[in-house]
C-alpha cells in the first residue's frame, strides 16, 4: 500500500491521507507559489474540503485505502446521491 492516497481532487488541489502518519492534508497546486503547500486537516475538515472540491467540478474517490471513516461520513450525508449524479 502506498503511503499517500488521494481521496479528492480539483483545480484547487488534492485531499490526501498519509497512511504512516494517519493524517489528512489539503495539498495546493505548485503553481500557487504558496509558502505552505500543505494544510493539515481533521476528518470533518477533510469531508468538507472534499465536498467543496466536488462542487467546484472536482472528484471524490471513495473506497480508497485508509478512507473507511471518510467514506462513511460522505455516505452518511442525507443526500449523498449527489455524488453519483
């Protein structure tokens, strides 16, 4: 299993989870020249970021390694069928 798994992506960056550290990060694209290219987030923030990415035209990747709780939170939403529309 790879240490870095992408769970969502869009033009604004990628939401990734690092397996060894067990931490979620929002990683910004290189072209933004941001001094802090990664932003640490908790699970609730990761879900919110993923949904925001989806609404801006990005993708959410369910059933990825290390994403069981993330997937459950996404699927628990009242109207999660929007994900498959």
